[in-house]
C-alpha cells in the first residue's frame, strides 16, 4: 500500500471531536480579529489550518503568508535531476483552492512584529489580534557560523552557491547551474549541525550525478560532510554512491567546510587524516557549489521573544508543541528543537494534525494526551531514474520521545510509492489533485 494514507490517519485516528462556535467571522478593517492565527503557509501551517477547520468549521482561523504562491521543496531534487517527468508546475501551486475548499481566511502579507502581551501581529498590510498563535515559519540560514560577521561573503555565498533548502530562487538557480554544467566538480557542503530535511543533500547528489550520467557530462559530485557517514539513510546512500555512481560521486566524510573563494573557485576544507590521526587543510576546485550553512529557526521566533536552544531551535513544553515562553503560542514544523523529529514535510503535516486536535480539545476545556498520540514520519529519496529508498519513523513517549526506524529496500516499488506519496500530500494540504 502506498504510504500516502499515513499522512491522513497516522496522527489523528480516533481524535475527531464535535464542533462548536467560538467567534464570528473576523471583520476586516485596520485590525483583523481571529481566534487562531497561523503564521506560515508551508506544509505545517497549511496542515494545521486545514485540520482546525475540518474539526470545527465555525472556528475562526487566519493564515498569514508572505509568498504569493506555494512552492514545494519535496520532489524539487527530482525536478533538478530531470526524472519522473516532474515539471516546475508540479512544484508550484496557488493557495486559492485550499482557502476555498477548507474555509480558513488568508492574508498575503509580511509579518513585521509580534506582540505577545497584546496578542497582536503587525504586518505590512493589516494588524491581526489573536487568541492563539501558531508559528509555522520554518528556518533561517546561519551564515555567521561560516563567515563570522562577513555579511558580504554570506550574501555572495547565498547567490553563487545556494543551499536549496528554501523554495524559490535557490532552486531555480540550482536548476540553471545543473543544466548549464559543462564539466568539473560540483561540490555540496553539509553542515555539522541539524538542518532542514536531512536526506536532501545526499538525494540531490544522486540526482545531479544521474543527470551527469544521462547527459554524458564529464563531471563529479563531491560531498563535503563533517560526519563519519550520511546524516540520513546512511547505508542506503553509501550503497547508491558505490553501486550507481562510483566514478561520479565522491563522498568525503570527516570533512569540515572552512572557506570559499569564488574568484579562484576554491573551497577550503579541514579533513581528518586517519594515518596521522589529525586534521589537515585541503583545497577543492569547483565549477559549481551548493554550500549549506547551519540552520536555525525563523527570525520571528526570536522577534516574538520565545525561548530557543543554543542553535536557535524553539523550546517547547514537553510533551506539547506550546512554547515554554507562552502557553498560547504553538511552534510546529522545522523551527522546533524539543523533539527528535526530522525537519520534513511529512512530519510537518503530522504535527499540524496533532496540534489542531489538541487546540480543538483545549477550546472545549477538554484534555489531550500527546504521549499516546505521537506524530509519524516517512521520507522518500530518489536515487536513480526509477529507484528510491524510504525510511519510516515511529515514536513512543515514556520519559522522553523514543524512535524506531524502518528503512526500505532500494527498488522501483519505493520510487512509485514516492510519487504517490508526494501528490497525495499536495492534495491533502492544497486540495489540488494531480491531472
């Protein structure tokens, strides 16, 4: 069975509750008033908004999003690699269909500030008063970890070696870089700290290598990784590198990015020498590069004065998704740092469903037991034109969250399942079926 059904039922089976009126529809003017304000319309924000309205159609839910359209990061690597007939249109969708189908309100605006004491969100369009706030605002790049206070170097790196973890220009730039590639090294640098979608850089390496192989380009993909093995599906990716791309992908473990010179097209790395049992500095020539800096939660988390861990991920009240700083603020998606949940689209979807169920119960003065209703995750990675691997995460809560993982074989069935999962997820959150 294709695992797309998992995204609808794994997190909320048995949690549906009856509806009740909470507030009338917000009146438009200088200030909008809503019961629940959802900041961010990625997978997490769309999932929680949809499910809130599903559980209580009369509930006031307002989604605030600065982008004019939705662009998906999942399956963007497949598009970059020119496989599975995935087009740019398959990654880009309007918000209108979801708004019409699910019935929440939508404000296309940029959030300027959040005043938690007054419960007011300031945007460039209108101010919004809320009773409950859900932040689903994703990640930021922490280039300070790479270049300290050199902001010009950070800007240059973003433009010339885009990380490709945020939708939009980064993916378009990577597509151009791959399509125009004539030969040489394409370097992908991975940070030592946690980042959005752990398997993404390794899948991208496979997709670029597959493109080189298909188009007979004399190129090599060099992965710079500070780890001893890939951060996700390590055995499967190492097998894929060796079996499918032995002369194209070069995986360099124990290698730390130190600097980049775009004039000489040279990346400096610090790599571990097993013979001398010490680190040594090396230089790598490149034609194109994708340099991923350490990630942190969006600026809005700090702007709202919410507590974070040292790396910048939001602190939550275990076992909930409520901020430790404010009982009326929930943080879901990639920005949370409380639980060992991968920063993936499926996890964002699953946690969005859970928070919706908890909040509906809360509005009815009913309890909700997170410890027995945990999210689930499945993540697919394409490795060749028609082969993929998946990993599933199952969770239980005792004194803390424990995870069990199941990794699939590398096969064509999993590739077909990945295709079904992706378009099933798009239909779930955006109400748009593949045509």
